[in-house]
C-alpha cells in the first residue's frame, strides 16, 4: 500500500462518532438511507410564542455513560455532544481512551462550533442580575467559550497536541477536517480528532432567524415536509442541532495498527464570498472557487467525482446558487452526478452540519448507497440536477465523493473523499 500520494502523506478517516436528531452512527445511517426525517414539533423548548415551532432536536440525549453527572452540569449541550461523539469515534476506530492518552503529544484536537455553549453564559448572567449583582459565577463565562468543546475533549482524552477551534459558521465541519488533515500531512501529529458541534435550539435563535425570513414558517403542522432542498416550493431552512467527530490519521499510522478505514481525504479548500454577512454571492463565486480549489488540491478531474453531498439548505437563494456553481465547475458532467441534501432529513445544525454530512458521505462509501433528498416534489427550473428524489439509490462501486458547506459570512468549504 502506497503511503504517499504525489509527495504528500495519505490521510484517512478511521473512526466516526456522532449525535444527531436521528440517533448515533448506525441509527443515523439507517434513517437517512430510509429517507426518515428527524424534524419534529419542538419538544425541548417552549415554542407557543414563536412563529416557528418545529426543528430537528436531539431528543432523550444522555451523556452519563461518558461524563460524570456533576461535571456534565457545568458543561453546555454542545460540549457534551462533542465529548460523546469523540469517545464514540475513538472506540469506533478500534482505539481506547487509554490508547489516546499514550499517544498524547501526537494527537491533535480540531473541533469547532458556532456559538459553543452560549446558554451557559446566558444562564450565569441572568442568575447574577437576579442576585442583585452580588454572586457572579466565573465558571459560567468560561464554560460558555467557543473553545470549550475542544478543550474538554482534549482534556478528557489526554490529547496533548495542537488544540484548534474553527468557527466559520456552517463551513466549520469541513474546515475542521481540512485543518486536521493539514496537521497530519505536515507531521505535526499522527492522529487528530476532527469535527464540529452546535446546540443553538433556543427561542431567541429561532426568533432571530425567523425575522430574517431564513427559516420556513409554512410547515408547523407538517414538520417532516418542511425541509425541501431544491424543490420549487422551498421556503427556508429548518434549524437543527448535533454534530460529529472523526478520527483522522496518516495511512501509515492506520496501517501499523490494522485500523478500519472509511475513506481517504484527498483534498479540501475554503473560500470567501466577501459579499454579504448573510446572503450568498448571487454569482456563486465563493462556492465555485471552493469546489474548484478542492478538485485542484485533490488532484482529481471533475469526471472522477461520482456524488456530491450538497449544502442544500432549502432556501431559495442557496439552492439555486449552489446548483449553478456545480454546473460551472463540472460542466455537462454535472447532469450525471447525483446530488443530495442530508438537511432534507436533519435540518441545519449550523457548525455541526458539515461533520454530519461527511458522516453521510461515509455511509455512501461504506454501503454503496445514496441517501435521498426527501420532499423533492416540484421541479424548479433553476435547480435541474439529479437530486435523488425521495428514494435511496444503490451505487455499487462508488468511490469518490465531494461534500460542500456554505455559511454565514460568506464562508465556503469543500472536501473530496475516496474509498481506499
């Protein structure tokens, strides 16, 4: 087995752990294969005062198998998502917490988020004001910081290498995988924990996004129909939560321990729209550059890409712009490449979406199956690619896939994975 590719260390994904509205890894894989939706009427928060009362919540989440209850009470929800995902990824990779601690300095942690555990800080502020400004809890501010998911993962696993917290909105998951890949290829670590998480299912978040008209308000009575990427009747995204952590290591390191391998990371790239804080560049320049630069970094020809996991957020602007960008990059070949949106079933988990969508790509490579884009019923002339509507499709022998994430602030990222 060649350990180098065109002068660079080959980097592979050997473990996966995730928290999603559809469950853990196997439950998530089974559900998206079946086209099952994790979007429901909100149960974890009160929503009668909102005009959006649906979301893709993680229900019945219990971290007690991995985090002592006393310690968990100090942590925010996103931090707990990260710890559970990281430990399950370690175990999935045929490793152990003790094994990670032994590797110590050769293990990096690259786990990102958007708001981290913001609710911990908010709760501390309210308690301080209620006390008459006398009893501030300093740990509430500390535990609200965006780097806390990465910090706690690194600390609990004894990972002593680079500690990095990407925070690039919806592109965070792919950016984390890309930065972890760079660390491994540069020799700064042998193995990295890479991923992203978010837990922003709060009434003021829903109200804020609703005020921008970004969230759909049309399906409070039919939540499983609300996320409709590429469909002509789409009317906005659905807020979700969760995330995933991947074990990323050099092929040499993986081979030495006979590790299971999901895929090789062939290349990734990031770009900026430099256009608007919330709206995507209508010309699709940032999306186009991210995809083209990823092909260049991977040394892959457009015709080698057999599937694209799209950002596919279910907004009018994003879906049409992403479709146009795909056609610009791939030319006529774009019409023969299946394109699906995992968000049609799990909504938009903000920073966590990219890692969950990479997890969906690993399902495709492992099972030779494309999950559907559900709720695709009415064709849109501006979205005229093959979106694998409503039913999974067998794809035996599929080996090379791309995943896209485009986010607030004009953050764009793409990655190409290949089955080894």
